[in-house]
C-alpha cells in the first residue's frame, strides 16, 4: 500500500508541472501523514543530513571544472582533435561528434553539459555540410549519455554517496570500458547511416594545422588521464580529484589557452553555483523522501514483489531494468538515483548480484532515459541549441537509441563485458 501511495503521489504532482524538488517535499508530507508520525522538523533535518555527506563535495568541483572547460576553449580543441583523428573518413563530422562525446565525457561527466557544449560547436558545422537537422541532433544527443557512465561521472558520485559501502573509485572504473564500447557501437551505426543518407564530406588539415591541433588539444586530453590515474593509484580520492580537475581547468583555460578572463571566471563560477544548488536541493529533498520510504518499509515491499525472481538474477535484472526504463522516461536521472537506488539495493544484495555491475546497468538505463521522450532533458537541450523540432530529433536519433538499448541488454546478459575490465583496472 505504501509503495502505491508513494508512486501515486509522485506522478500525480509531476503531472501538474510542479517543480521536482517541491514534488519530493510533497511526497514526504504525504508519507508522513500516512505513517501517522507528524513532526514538522523531520523533513528539514533529513534534508540537512542528506547534503552533509563528504563524497558529495566532489559534485561542485566537477560541475565547476566542466563549466570552465566549456567556456575556456577545451571543448573546441577536443572537437578539432576528433576531426583530426577521423575527419578524412566519409561522414567525418558524425564520427568526430561521437569521439568528442567519449573524450568530453571524461572531462565533464554530465550529459546535459556535454550536449550543450558539443551541440553549440558541431550542429552549425553539420548543417553547413548538409546533414539532416534531426540526424545531426540525434548523434549529439545519443553521444551525450556517455557522460553519466564514463568517469568522472557525477551520477556515480551520487550513487556512491546514496549507497553506503560502495567505492566511488570502483564505480568510476566499471563505467570506463562499457562507455567506450557504446561509443564504438554508435560509430558502427553511423557507418551505415552515412551511406543511407548519402553524406560525403571529409575534413583535411595541413601539416602545420595538425601539429597545432595536437599541441593545443594535449592539455585537454591529458586531464581525464591524470584524473583517472590519480584516483586509481590512490594519489587522491574522487572528491580531491574534483578539486584537482577544477584547478587544472583554471590553469589550462586561463593560463595556457588565455581564453577565459577573470570576469569570465566569475561568470562561470556563478553558473556552476546555480547548477550545484539545483542538484543539492534535489539531493536534500530526495533524502527526505528516502527516509520516509525506509520508515514505511517500501524496500521490503519491493523485495516481496520481486521475491519470485530472486533465484534468477537475470530475470530479476530484466524486470528491474524495464521498470527503470519506464520511470526514466518521465523523471530525470538525479532523483531516480536518489529515490530508487536505496529501494533496489537490498533486493540485488539478496539475489547475489554484484553491486557495481548493478550500478553500471542502473546508471546506463537511467542515462538512456534523458534522451527518451516525453521528459528527455538532453532532447530539449539539443532542440534549443540547434533549433530542431522534437519530432525530427527523435526520428533522427532512433537508430542510436535502439543501439544503446541493445548495448544495455548485452551488458546485462554478459556481465564479463564490464566486470572483467573492472577487475583488470583494479588489479584484481
């Protein structure tokens, strides 16, 4: 009964367009009245406790670093490097968009930020050489979901902070190779689309241009290498890694590229602060809901609901992923992590499923949700940046979306695709 009350109130308030943070507070109030334990201080206290979490300090650092890199010229140089790598191939701009998505995911860790940055750079170039608007937007949007799974992912940080006992370092590492695999799969799809749509453009550079691109792009390319290397080998924690990324971005963009002034840095800081405030408000209100979910024993109800599947981990994961896919279509990634991760974690623990493997599927599935109508936030970002109709964008993106769903189920049915690289990276 409590599970139905929670889900019913959640979707009821969302249907009226109530802001998400307010929806979560209202759900907390509904559960509070239902449990009969009215206390006006429970919600503010749990909200405060939810944000008083050391691993969450990494989020403002990574958000700040991402904003600096988007404003300070790193994104432009990443795109140029990708064009240099594969631009001579027919349909090179599409391949460059996918490679840029993989590299930029290692710089920002945010699907929305990645879509905005790369869309602003690449969509005008794609329109100039005759790409269909929906197809161009589709390749940008589909590549943006690599942000939540390729480290440093703020969504893995949220998951690690929500579920005690999970190592954020291992969550980072398990997402690296699957993210690259998905990028390769998107490039295979693009190979066929180029021939179906008839794209013929290529990009060439002189020797001098090549050396300039390599020289300029090296600091951008080295940032994720240094960051992941430092985290993997214990030089710094993920939270300290966020601080390193922010300082590195400032030094490169202000001191090396000289494309970000002090006034620009203040503007970027204000934008990062607003983004962080939105995320942390959702974290706080979702923590309040999570407290009442626990008190109402909703995780136990979910366990009872899925109990017939506990002896079959594959069927259990299938059922959970279908549920997450449906929820991801109507609610954004961050609240889904904060609400449903604590609900499903006890269940997958009882079923003997590796928690890091589940964490990868969990984030990837919800990541696909940000490019799935009707509430795909990345879709609306790309539509706004490229002035593309939502229907055209969804049609153009459909082959990539299907490919990413297929990759999700390949990872589900073949856990070694993610767990073997994880063990290798962690030295296990």
